[in-house]
C-alpha cells in the first residue's frame, strides 16, 4: 500500500521542474562551468562597444564641444572626471550586490564576480580623485580640500582597497568571500553619502549639473560627450571585469574536470 | 571645432598641464590594467596546465607502484 502511495508523489515531483525551463536555463549560468565559455563569447562585443563609444565621446568632448566661457578649456577634464566618479560608485553597488548574493545564495560565481569588479572600481575612484585634483587646482586654487565630497570619495577608494586586501589575506576562498561580502555591504552606505554630499553639506565641490528633476544645466553637446564617454567606460569596466572573472574562475576551479577539457588547457 | 591648429589644441588654452595630466593618467591606468589582465590570464593558464600535468604524472607513478607491489 505504501509503495503505491509514493508513486503519484514521485510523479508530481518530477513534473514540477518542467513549467520553468526558462528560469533553469538562466540558473545554468550560475555555475562557473557554463558561465566560463559564455563570458568568453561576450568579451569581444563589450570591448568593441568600449573602444567605439569612448573614442566617440572623447572626440565630441575635445573636437566638437566649444570652450567653456567661464572655465576655459580646463573644463574638458569633465569628460573623464565625471564618468570615472559615476562608475566608481556604480561598480561599488554592483560589487556589493554580487558579494551579497554570494553570501545569501552561496553561489561561488557571484562572489567571484564581486572579486573581479573590485580592482576596476578602485582604479576608477583613484582616477576620479586624480582628475578632480587636477581640475581643482586651476578652478579652486587647491589640489585638495577635506570637504564632504572629496573625503567620502577617498573613503570609497579605501573601501575598495580594504575589500581587496581582506579577500587576499584569507586563504580559504569561501571564507574570504564571506568576509569580503560583509565589508562590501557595510560600505554601501558610503555611496549615497558621496552622491548627496554636495546637497547635505556646504562643499567646495559644485552641485551636480544633471538631475532627474531639473534636467541638465550643461550645453547639449557637452552633455552628449560626457554621457557617451560614460557609456564607453562602462562597457570597458564590463570587459575588464569579465576577463578578470575568467582568470579567477580558472584559478579557483583548476582541479575541476571541465577545466581539463578546455581548449586553452588541453593545448 | 574650437581649434584653428594642432598647437592650439595641445595648448588647451593654457590648461595643458591639467587637461593632459588628467587624460594621460587615465590612459596610463587603462593601459596598465589591460596589460595586467593579459599577464594574469597567461600566468593562470600556465599554472593550471602545469598543475594538471604534475597531478597526472603523480597519478601514473602511483599506478605503476601499485602494479609493482601487486606483482
């Protein structure tokens, strides 16, 4: 009697996964084995977008956009300063998202994604600070001030460096992922602080020229140059993060069978 | 176009140090990151290939010893 009763239960259990083939198809790419070749195919497209958009954006910024009547040509630093600053904040949020996902769902690939993003985010926050200093000198008369915007941006750079150092200092990779995730998630509070610092505090740094409410106070051609460069550097960030991710996957999964079947390993 | 000559372009209205100091470092950082990634990829692939070859070697040696001991 008992055996007969289990049959319908087993049948219904085997029937449940079939209504969601789409979801399972995406879940497949949560495994490093299936993600690795897919990422390899995506890289050239993001690279092409990065080169084309960055070139176009900087061409508009340096050859089409006019000289600013207040700041002269010093303003052209905006074409790298603002994209670098935006991306350093965006990459942090995305990094914290993947780190958090890895912490909650225990998916290895999510944690590797966070690890792959950190160096690029750190570089962009450094570039935002560097170009900011070179812009501050001619316009404010100083390389650096300890105001809210600049200080919170420096903290972002330290958060990136802290994340990288913490992960590197723990030998057990899964434990390193978890510790890094906690740090990344705690640090997220800094991102809105950076963004709103120019409104909350009286800073030397100017307020944003672009807002969702009021639109843009910049000339359309300057705005176009800045936005297109941002898209280009965004594509660049995705490209380098994916390339780095592939190296991380390969290193961490080096004992897995599927790695032995890869063309680059067999040859 | 706001430039009448290349020299005017490079002069950046007197702000050459600041503008090119920014652009130069941005491109230097990007170049360094790209080169670093190419090098990382090469190193990792070499290490994985070497590690696998070594393990295979050890496994084969282990099998031979087992066979010798059995006979």
